[in-house]
C-alpha cells in the first residue's frame, strides 16, 4: 500500500510540473478578473489585498501546479478578455457569453451570479417582469453580462448604457432612469444604508461565472476544467462563497461541460 501511495504522489508531482508549462509558460500563474465585481473578488481599497473566490481558486490552482500566482484586477470585462487573448494573462475570471466565446475559450461554470434591478423605494415595480414595459428606462454597465443579456431580451423597456454603478444610481436619483441592473451581490451592497432605493425580490438572469483561457489552448482548458471539478467536489467553491459572505450567488454550479 505504501508503495502505491508513493507512486501516486510522485506521479502527481510530475503531472503538476508538466501541466504548469501548458497553462503558465512563465512559471507564474498570471490571473486577471473584473475588479469591481464582488461575485468574483474584492480589492481592499487601502492595502490592495484581493479576497473572495478569485483569490482562493487561483491560489489553489497555483499550489497544485507548483507555481506562484499573480492576480491583477482590471476595470472591465473587455480588459480581462484582452489580457487572455494577448497572453498577458494565463487565465481570466469572466462570465460566459456566446459573443465572448468567439474570442477566448471558457471553462465549465463554477458558480452562478444572480442579476436583478434596484429601483426607487416608491416605485410601483415589485418583480423583474414589471420592468420590461413601455416607457421604462433601465441602466446597465456597458458590456457587462446583465447588459448583454438585456440588450438581447428587453422587448419594451429602453436600455441605457452606463460606465458603472455610481453613474447608474446617479441617473436614477435624478429620475433619468427608472431602474438599474447588475448582479445581486453589487445591488445588496449598494442599498446598504440607503433607504431611498430597494432591490427587486427576484432575478432576471443567472450569470455563468467561468474561467477564460487563450483560444485553442486545449491543454490549459483541460487543466482548468479538471481543477474546477475537484474544487466543486471538495467544497472549495462553496467554502469560498461562504467565506466571502456572498448572498447573490447560486451553488452548486452546472455539471461539467460547455456552459
């Protein structure tokens, strides 16, 4: 039995060394993510320290590969996509979308981030179905997953693209939009201590959070998918969600396969 265990350990070490070259050719696992999305991770404003699922998953993947990890928060999804496409990053945490999948290859989904709307406290809108009506103006961060989804799905309401949540809420405070859409985790944090706004009680879209690798890098994609299988099975994903205090997400994520 001891012989079998040692063989397995050495096999694992060799596999990690070989795998590191497939996914992290510089021997540093370079990771990017959307810095303003608490569903992925948070950046401490004073220290720059990164916490949340991105931190825990990236660190564990780096540990298994036997390489150090460098995580860089970026200001938007296009920047994350570009970092992966140009090989400035080895992996990028981003939500799956068919348009993005034309630029990079996505792993399986590791968690779902729910999306909803924040509205003025006196709004007649109670559920998300109330929003898609003639005359309603909805703000969403340009290029974010909720924005892409609403651009495809809204039939009657008017979509207004904004740069960030601050701009969206400012427009709503001035009466220039009637609702602001983003992931529920952002909304929960936005309404804290602000009695003049509230989050609608249900969700209009489940954002599929995944990991992007360079297009055509099948070896890297397999490494990431195998790692996520183990991370979900071991409870690492759920534990990371709980330790980050995330309430606007769903787990377990869909089974392994194309999102």
